C-alpha cells in the first residue's frame, strides 16, 4: 500500500507541475486521435474477442464495484499525455510499419548496390502495383513480372526481347507472389541472410522526432540492416544493408503515390511502343510511367506539355571529315510567338562530344529536314 501511495503522489506532483496552464490545442487534438484509434482497435484485440466467448477477466473487472484500479489506469493515460506534451517518443512498432506497407496500392523504389568499398555502384529501379505486378529497369534492360515470375525483358538499345538479367530476375522472384505487398519479402530480396530476424527499435540512431528506426542483426554474421520509417504514417522511407567486413552495402529509397496506369505494367504495350518509336533508347526507360505530381518524366511528356513535338531521326551518318548529317522527319515546330523552326539545333554523341548545326534544308511536303552538324571544337 505504501509503494502504491508513493507512486500516486509522484504522478500527482508531475501532473501539477506540467499542467499549470491549459494543454496546447495540438496536444488535445493528438490525444483525441489516439483515443479514437484506441477505441476503434480495441474490439478486434485477440484478448477482447476472447471475452465474447465467456472468458473471465476484463469484463468482470469493469462490472466490479471496486474501481480503485481505474486510478492507476487514468494515471497511465495522463502520463502518456505528459509524454506527448513534453515531446516524448510515439514509437511506431514494427508490426504497424509492416501492416501499413501492406495496405498501400503502389510503391516505387530506387536501389543502389556496391560489392565492396571500392567497387562502382549498381543502380536499378522498381515499380510495384497490385496483383503482384512489377516493372524494373536494370541497366539497359526493362523487365516485366507478375507474381514473382518474369514475363518479358527488353534491351533498350537493341529494341528487342532478351533473356532477363539473372540478378534482376532473382530479385523479382523473391518479391513474391502475393496480391498485397510484404515488407518482409522486400527485405529478404535485399538481404536474405538477415531474413527471419525481428527488427528492433534503435533509439541511438534517431535524430528526428518524426522518424522511427529499426535494426536487424543476427548472432552468426556481422551484417546488419536498418529501416527508417515515418512515425505518423508508419511508411518505410529507406532501407540500408551493411557488411562491415568489406563495406558491401545496399540502399533502397521508397516513394509512394497513386496506382500507375495498367499499361505501365503491360509488357506487350511497352514492346509495341518501343519498336514503333524512333526515339533514342534512354528516352524509353520510363515510357508509359506517370509522375504523381503531374511533372514530365520523358521528352515526350515535355513536348506534350509545351505544345511542341520531338522530331524523329529517320537517318544519321558521319563523313570522313567528322561532319554529322541527320535526316529528321515530322520536323516542323511552331513556337508560341508564331516562329517556325525545323529539326534539331544541337547534338551530343556517345563519347560526350557536342555538335552545333551549321547548315540545313527542309522539304515541306514530306515535313523532313536535312541538317549538317560540326563539333563545337572543329
């Protein structure tokens, strides 16, 4: 009884000290949200549901005339309020982060991988939608998969279907066959050695109140995995794998938006567009994708937004003197001021050399221009 009395006195003293003034409005709003969320989740809790089948315990306590235990319960709630008021942590649990990730309709990720401290990084990009649909750009390949199985892979420069890159195929297969997303599966595809180990919070790595950080380690090897998640939305932002023996590492950065259009994951639609386009290969990497903020992703988007269009390259060659000639179709563009211009103004080759146009002509009936370009240091 004495210990209980002392605990109550400490709680009251803390409350009196912190609540001399009215609670801030944002605290009241946050507490109301928490209590509302608590009430909503309480009926589905396994223990509460077990009471519906006649188990004794919580309900009998509520019916009890002895309400002294409510004082301790109220004290706990008020201490939680003080913690919020004083800027205390509102840590998201790993189960909440995993469940939140499972509920999203679409995500994309950019991944960087290095084999050791001195190796060049490998970068690839991933887009995943509902129904197990996935799309990946790995080097010069674009791959399409469904429920963990690669359907088609295309080489952007060759503009043809090719066998999938083995590492890309392995990653896509590990991402699973589920209809919904699994953060555990994503982590396994990046760091399989650490799969099966429960992420635990790492408060020492925390430098911002709106973040929650989890670490994954094991007793057999020194590798570790770290996950950064937003505290309020509980969405993961970044995953890092690190091996201290040779600095092998992997960083995965997540982005979230509304679901991409179905054609973005359609290998046949992409193949038709790729083979029917005369655009350069690098401009096809993001074909059919849409930016959630309605910003242009490709030159095609840029020209559509500006009202201009991108001329096609019908033919190209170089003379023995180093002069490049280009035959461009669909060549004429008209500016907003009414001025007309044709073809291309500048070129850059695969070696990074810049060229400027020196002479050109335009065939009106065919809307075709023929231009000569010389190196800027000619």
